[in-house]
C-alpha cells in the first residue's frame, strides 16, 4: 500500500448450489489464499454462499439461516487476516428478504449492503424473492454485534485515506442510474461488484465496456467478480467473468469459465489526485450522504502486480499504433491548416535539419497545405548548414524536401554567425553556450525574415520532451509562429515518422525517413568529428525513453519523485540500473523547474494527447518555483 497502491482480488469459487457448508469452506480457502498473496480486498460473487440460482429456495428460512451460519464459518476461518472480504448472501430483515453483500474483516462483519436495482426480465426475476434496497440505514444484530445495514456505506482505510471502498451489486451497475455514481461522489475510490451475470454471445464485450466506462467516468478502480460455471445450468450458464479496471484501463481479466483468483494492483493515490483536479467531483453530495465505516490495514510494500509501461505515450499493437498515428497527424495538420487560413498566409516556412523533429513537421506541413488547398511547393523548406552540420543530415534534409515537392533552399549561415560573433567579441574557438545559441538564433532570424518577405508562417519543430527539459535556445528554435510538435514527446515522434515510412512513403522518401530514424538525435551545434555527429543529445541530457516516462508520470499521474523512481525501476528492469535512473530523474526534475520561463512564452500549437505544457491551458506554473521539495531522498 506504499505509494497509494492497493491489491485488489476478484474470486470465483467452485460451489454447489444450496450447499452452504461446502461453499463457505471454499470461500474461506480462497480468501486465505488471497490474503497470503497480499490482497487488500477480496470480492466474491453475488449470493456466493448459497449460489445465485437457488430460485424459490430463497423463500425458505432454512436456506437463509444456513447462509448466516455459513457466513459465521467464513468469519471464523478468516479472523487472522485484515483483508476486506466481500461475500454475497440473502439477508432477512422484518417482512423482506434482501440480496446482500457482507463486508468482513478480522473475524467481524463491518457492514451489509443490500442490492438496489433488481432485474425483472426473463431469466432474472429477483423481485419474486427479494426486495430492493430501502432508503436510509438500519442495524442488524449479528453474532453479538450491531452491524450497519444500508445501500450507502463507505469503508475507509485509516492508514491510506485515498483508499475508500463502496459496493454496487450486479444490476446496480447495469441500471440507468448506477449506484456507484453516488458512492464515487461521496468519496469511494474503489468500487466492487459481486455479480451473477450469465454468459451470452456478445455479453462479455458489453460487460467489459460497462466496467471500463464506469471506472473511467468515476475516476475509480473497479472490481467485478462474476459467478462461475458451477451455478445451475437449468436455463442459463455462468462463466465466472471477472474484471479489474482502473480509470478505464483494464488491469486484469479472467479467462472464460474461470474459477479461482484474479489479482491486480490499483493506484488509488493517483485516482484521488485526479479527482481533485476535476471540477465535476467538487459538486458532490459529500460523505454526509453515506455512513463511513473506518478500518485499519497497516501499510505494507507490494511487489506490484501490474504492467508498468516503459513507453506510456505509445500504443503497443500495430493496429492501434497505426490508428493513433493517423489521428495525431490529422490533428496536427488541421491545427496548422486553420492557423494558415486565419492568418491569410500563402506559404509555410520550415527549417529542415535532417533530424526527427523537423522531419515530422515537414510531413505535417504537407498535409496542412493540402487541407488548405495549397500545393506542396507552398512549403519553403530551408536547410542552414553551419559549424556542426554533417553531410548525412544535410543530404537527408534535401531529399525529404524535394521528395515531398517543397521549395528547397540552402542558406549557409557560417559567415553570418561568424560576423555576429565578431560583433559581440566572441572567439570562433569558443565552445560555450553562446557559441551554440548564436547558430540557433541566426537560423530563427532567417526563417522569420523569409516568412515576412513572402507572406509566410514559420512552423516550429520543438517537441514536448524538449519543452519539459528546456532543451531549446530561448528565442532561437524555442520560437515560431505555430509549433506543430509542441505536445508530442520524442519517443512518439519516432513512431510517427516510422509510421509514415512504413505506410505512406516509397522510394527515396522512404529511405530518407528510415535514415533519419537511424540518425542520433543532435542539435549539431559543435563541429563534427571525422565527419560524424559529435554532439549527441542523449549523452548530454539523458535517454528520451526515461525522460518521457518521467514526464508522463509527473504530469499525467502527478506522481512524487520516489514513486516515479519506483515505477521506472520496474519498467526499465534490465535496461537501466537504479543509479542511472536516479541520475537522469534528478536531471529531469532540476531542468523541469529551472526552464519553466521558456514554457511561459512558448508559441501556440495543437494539443494532441493527455499531456501538454501550454501555459495557456494544461500547465500553469510560476517560472521561479523551487525544486528542492522534489529532490530524491538518499538511497
């Protein structure tokens, strides 16, 4: 439970319909196994102590009393664990019988939740036996204790305040007004659903969509525990379909006709932070609408049972990658085309270096011109060789520009840069930042002046990763009239260029794109060594795979540095050592805070994903914020 993670478990027991004693023993066995695996919550299916398919046997007091005895047996068998156990059973109270779930911990019943929405169709007609949940709260006298009995119960962990659990039972999720909505608005970050949903053609997909949508809309973790294949098959069949989701993302899913335990670790710390940033969760009924039952679970470290994606900005299967790439390129191109029309510009002006960023900007510019009903020749692609330019990048820049039909120009800026250096008294042998930045600013001046002279618009090439690190020359490549790559991280840019090379390009254009992908990332501001690139960005600021991972977890998931480090060690196990990750995470954090002043005045550009650093939208940060609180603690 360190770092806000809780281990969730959905359990589908092998049962016999109406054999409470056997079912209680199997539930106890699975619960103890789940506890040994470090689960914080273990959820069993609807009416699992008796079996969901008992029909009119539920109207026999003997079965109902037997279920209560079975629950007593489970309590006795699991009293040594502090895990929350959710067990379904019928509960009689006054003149009514309710379809309920009992929440157990350490040999005690913390509360009982009745089902609110009862199905009344064909194979499911619970209204024949059960009453829907009542308004308000009651108390059950069970095993010498007064037990809260209500549809509006929250179970809150003292040691981890972000961990608050609530229940909705099967149909409560499928109804037009799911009960989980009010639970989430009252503070529940973990919703659990003991369910009995039959296996029908196509229903598995629909069930998955429901759980995904509910967890996404409510910024919640969701555990759905489905009744298994040992239920009666008199008219319908159950498949033990269990699911665990976090904020719309599937963490775990059982195989069809499954019995056993399904585990996943959910990040309730992230969910709580996400809700605080969402205005919709401020308009809540508040916990006063619910009764809150506190419980204790000492914080303990978990060896995480979840995939930690080393490249969180990139889809992992080819189908989704192709669809995502086309979507991103279209957003970029439409944004640029709209700016082109609004400014009544007749040309786009772009500095092409033969590197990744300018290559993507070139491809996007050609698409934008087509949308604006302008020819590709309305793109002025300018390469500006200077002290660090290599033949390889110079050649690729020309091939790319000519193959797409752009107006290609070469303007050597060495003389102009040397004159400027002489004017300010900077030695040509100097290799300081001023030496490098003089070249970058000269290039920007050339592009801006061409745009002014030809009624053009300068297209920026800087990407999200560079913006986060401040890896740009202020008022040099930092500046443009529209930055098409501004919310695309470096790792994703590589995949977008690769997509174009594989799907859209042929011949010389394809070969040039592939060579760009194979070229080390470099600003090429220092003289080459033996004709090869001497200045490799990732040697200076660190691997972009790491920086993009840090960026995602700091901005999208608002994680603390120690949590980012922990996740990075999992994601990059065998690729980077802890020492290396620590080194570059420290660099990332220090630069991120120190370089905000560059982001505070960055040009317009299209947001294409969930992370953006635009000072006008997603990221508003003072340029003078200190970073000391974000420094990593010692090993």
